[in-house]
C-alpha cells in the first residue's frame, strides 16, 4: 500500500472516535486546556488527556505551554490536502449534531 493511502487510513482510524471528533471540532474554533475541554465535553480529565494524546501523536493537534497550563489547538495547516478534505467532511457531519450544539452552549 502506498504511503499516502496508508496515511488516509491512519487518519480515518484516528477520527473514527466520536470523542476525538468532538475535541477537534472545539479545537478548530478555540485554543483550550484539558480542563476546559473536559468541562465542555463533560468528561473526566484523564479521558480527555488520553484522546488528546492520540490526536497529538497523529499530528492533528498541537499544544503550547503557558505558565502551568497547556493549550491545545487543531493543526490543520500542516496536514495534507486529503486530510484537510477529510476534516471538512467530518466537521460538517459532527458539527451538525446535537452533541456539537450542546458543546457550543457549554463553551
């Protein structure tokens, strides 16, 4: 299998989790800490951290430290065109759901 094809399957695996998709939707709009993400998604910090680690390892998010906090954001600019198209499709699908509306209100 060609590397580009393997990459898209890796991306599909990473994005197939609803929690990770919701995290990315929030991080597409805002730079947030683990605690803030946990509050919005109503999930324990350990769950959010585990999913962020997966997204970091796959290159979907980046983080920066400010004081004692670490801020996360979507890193779409560094992704290839196929990954950006995949994100656009997923964002439109996940963003139109009830969970995304509730997340936006809690944010």
